[in-house]
């Protein structure tokens, strides 16, 4: 008995396979830790960039003079080694007020700091140009000589009212500048181009009318501009200097030290919303990323519209119709290898084939009246096509697998009912393999949405305020350049003139890009699961 | 020795298999098969696994066309005197005349109604009331109507195994074939469901000619008119079922039916 029990003992050190279990577990653990670490960092930093910090007034000792005061919020604390080998603690403060200080960020020596206090009446002012302002509200100068002191009754209400009014005026101005003047000058340009070829009285008349209309619009524009600068908001910095901000440029005034947890949460949500819903400002370092979100989503969707039918058709032929032999094998290997080609190569191909060749042909045929290239330059259509080419192997491989995994019994049943091969594929095989095909599309979308390098050659730009789909006829503009979140991250992080200001935006944008990919994938997965349930082949 | 089919004047022959050899690639699966099936009879194929009975069955509606490298290398298979491999025969058309029920029930992942009207729809019937009629007749023919008439538009996957197999039979007969091939139709079913399907097969005899493969010798005796015994790709004996099971003329047949091998 004892011999046999020791023979089959499971506690001995020689249990077969045990070390391998540990090894594989370590592999998985490292993978999980890396992913969780990356996502965690991005999420923490991303959310942090929206969370409003408390504003502090820091008093700094000046050598041979009075102490100076500066207001701002703490960005980071760090220690650095000086040339003499001493360790110095310092803090980085965002102080804003670019007109006064030049630099928005400042490093302060811990040793030199006398005091650090949170004062109730400090405010953070977001404005259209010049970056944030930090200080105390002093007064509102309302057109003429009328002035409303900050301590006066109804000051806050008046400030809110003017901020809102400013937004309305800016909307009106945008409407006039972008849509009305835009359309006007586009037509004028067209007419002038035609005029060069040969003049006609009707054309001259239309041109004169357009120019008169332009004068009128320009007048309206000037008037709006004046209204925007009519009143000013005066903010006092800690050193007593004043900053005058036209109320037409005010975006938001936030008294950071007067609100509690929920107030800050509300501010976080407002900032996050502003981030996803507005256009970028100040060379992308401020404002939102709405055009980039829009560009990314539209490009990915258009790409999947191209790649799905193309990939599925190719896979059906390859798996169902082509005579299996060395040629088909070679095609299959080539398709797989295509997935491993560096993506920039696809970018170069897209530039040469889609833009220069196809775009050139389209321009010659349909846009010979236009002075500038229309399709013969980077645009969202060409970018989507390039990415479709890049991701088509993924869809082909997944579809082939899905087709191959449809049980033979189901196929035979269809044929035994008198279905032709195509009828069997169309009505039975294809529905049964839809979940597998969708898996391929999901993978393709995830790959496409995150790809940046080829896009830089075929249509992505740093700033493209005109969206590829908008209210201007013909509403869809597949030739337009666009913004993309992936490229935005690169641009903010490595091309920005103000890298300190761009840093939080990099994390927020990364978080957003990951979220968009996750949302698109989840949607596709939900659709796939519903299909899987619907088309489950009975296992009886 | 060629098996001798009993003469009968009341039946005309429908399927004539003459001297057929069949190969999967280089492996010979059938060797010189001669066999005639008459109209409105039930023929059972028995024999140990791998003896070629399913292969022969699948030759009759050219289902083997799907298997790469599989082909008839000698002989002819004629249905009503027409060689089914001749170029003017469209395999799709052939399969409409020769239906098939498989060993594993394989309903489409669709509703019961869609399953049954799959074949008729393919042959171009679009009229709703006509389709309704076909579905009802087919389901009644497969003795399934009473069980499913209230849930025609629910998924076929919700049916039990026996019901699914009868649904597959209904799907086959909805196409109104002349011949019904059944490849071990009861092998995945419990005895109760088997009894139902067997009863059904006997009823279907009125309208269809049925060729079935079975591993169950009792089933062959209960259902079939004539039985063919296959062994190692050859047709050993083909006779009236009662004769074959009581007084087999070949030793292999006797050994097999008495359970000495196979």
C-alpha cells in the first residue's frame, strides 16, 4: 500500500510538467502587467489632465530685494543634481499670463519658497488666444467709460452674460467667414479662372455681384469683430500688473479654490467635453480634438466599407472556387506576407498609385476647371483606400478560416436540396461564417484605426478645420485632408512648439484613441455575438 | 459470382448501377458494383464500416463530386436510363430529383419554416400561400407537423435530435424528389425517435423510392424490401430482405448477420 501511494504521490518534487506551468504563467503575467501598466498610466495621466488643480500663491525670496509672489498650479515636484553635486528640490508651477511672464511654466527652488497659500479669490481664465490667465478678477470695462468693479453687485452674472454673448458672436462670425465668404470666394476664384480662358458678359456680371456681396459680408465681419472687443475683463496678477482680456475671447472663468469635490468633478467633465467637442487652438496645444476624432472614425468606417467586400470576395474565390494547387498556395502565402510589409510602404504606394495616378486621372476628367488639384492631393478617400489595402490580408485570412470551419454537413445539406454552389455559399455558408468574417473586420479596424505612418503621406495633416463631412454642399468631401488622433499624438508630443503645455494633451489624446478603438471593437463584438447566436449550427 | 436479383414484373427499375468502380485518389473504394433499385421500394445497404455502402449511396446524387480526387473510374449509373455522369446532366438538377438525408441531422441555422422551404425557394417558388402549402405537406409527410405547427417561425436549433432529423427529411421531401437517399438516418437517435423515423420511412414508400444505409440489421429487416450486403468495396449479396437474413447464400453474409465479425 505504502509503496503504491508513494509511487503516485502528487506532492513530490518530480511532478512532471510543473516547471513548464510556471514558465507559461510567468509569460502571461509579464504580458498582463505590461498591458495593465500601459493602460493604467494612460488612464491616470489622461484623467489627471482634466482634473482641476487648486490654485496657489507662492511667495519666493528674491536675493537683494522684496519677496515676489506668483500664482499658479503645481505641475510636478522633482529633485535635480546641480553641477556641484548637490541635490536641489524644485517645483514646477503653471503660472500662465504669457504676456506678463513670457514663459507659462516656471521652476521654483524649494529653498527659496517662503510660503504657499491657497487663496479663495484666485481664478483661472480660459481664453481664445494667449493661453490661460491666473489672477484675481478686478473689473469689467464695458464699452465707453463704464466700469463694473469686481466687488460690485451682479458682477458674476454680467461676466457670464458677456462670456455667452462672446460665444454667440464667434459662432456668427464663423458662419460668415467660413461658409458665406468661403463659398463666395470659391465661386469668384472659379469665375476668374474661366475668365482667363475667355470672357463673357454674364460671367462678368456674376463676378461683380459676388464682389459686391463680399464687400457686404466683409462689413458685417468687421462689425462683429468690433463687438467682440467692445468690453474687456480686467484680471490682476499677483504683482499688481493688469491683464485685459476682451470678453469676446473669454471661454471660461473658473474659481478653482471655491468649489468642493463635486464642483471639481463638474469642471473635469466640462473640460473633458470641451476636449472631445471643440476644435484645437494654439497650434493644437489647447482646445479640443474634435476634428481628429471625426477624421479617425470616418476614415476607419470608410476603410472597413472598402475592405470587407473586397476581402470577403477574394477569400470566397480562394477557398471555394479556385482549384487548390501550387498557384493558390503561392497566392495564400503572398497574402499572408502582405500583412507583414512595413506600413510606410503602403503609404508610398498609396501616394504614387491613388493620389498621383488615380487622383490625376480623376482631376483630368472631372476637375479640369479647377486651378488647384482636387483629388490629386492627399485626402480621406485615398487614406481609407490605402489602409484598406493594408488590412485586406487580415480580412482574407479570417474569412478563409471562417469558410473552412463551416461544417461539411451544412454545405452538403444545401446541395442535397438542389442548391447550386453559389446558392449554397450565399444562403448557408456565408451566414454561418459571418461571425468569423466579422472577427477579421474587427481586427482590420483595430489595425487601421491605430495606423499612422502611411497616413502622413496620403492625407493626414496637423490641422484641418474643415471636416470631410459637413453642411457645405455637396456635404461629403472625400478629397479633403483630415486630422487623425494617432497623428495628433505624434504632432503634440514631438512637433509641438510648447511641449510642456502639450504633455497632458498627449495622454488625453492617447486615452481617447484607445477608447475609440475599444468602442468600435465592442460594437463589432456585440454584433458578432448576436450573429453567432443566430447562425449557430446545431451541434446535434 | 454475381449476386442475382430476383425477377419481378410489377416493378420497373429506376436506378441501374452497372459495373461501377470508384476511387478516392488512388484508393479503390468500390469494385465492380452491379445493382438495380426499382420504383417505390426500400433498399437497405448493410455491411461493416468502410465497406463502401455510403460511398455508393453518395454516388447516386453525385455528392462525391465535392470530395477532391474522388471519382467513378468505371461503369455507369443510370436513373431512368440516363447516365448521371453524362455532360447533359446538371448535378444541381439531379440532386433535386435525388434527395438525401444525412447521418448527422443538419438543419440550417434558420427557422423551421425557412428550413423546409429552402429547396422549393431555390427552384423559384415565391408565392407565399404555395410555400405555406408545401411546408405543411412536407412536415406532415415527415410526421412533424403536429409538433411544430405552432412554432414554425422559431429556430430549428430548438428542436430535439429526433425532431431535427425528421425536419431534415421534411426539407428533403419538400423538393419533391423521386428518390430519397438516407445515410444512416437513425444512428444518432434514441430508440423512440428511431421508431418514429422508421414508421415515417415506411409511409414515404408510397411516394418515393428509398435507398438507405444502416448499421442496424434489425432496422433493415423492419423497414426494407430488399437488402444489399457490402464487404471490402464489393457487393457480396443482394436479395429480398427476408431471404437474405434467413437463408443467406454467401458465407460472409451469414458471418456478418450472425455477428461473427464486423
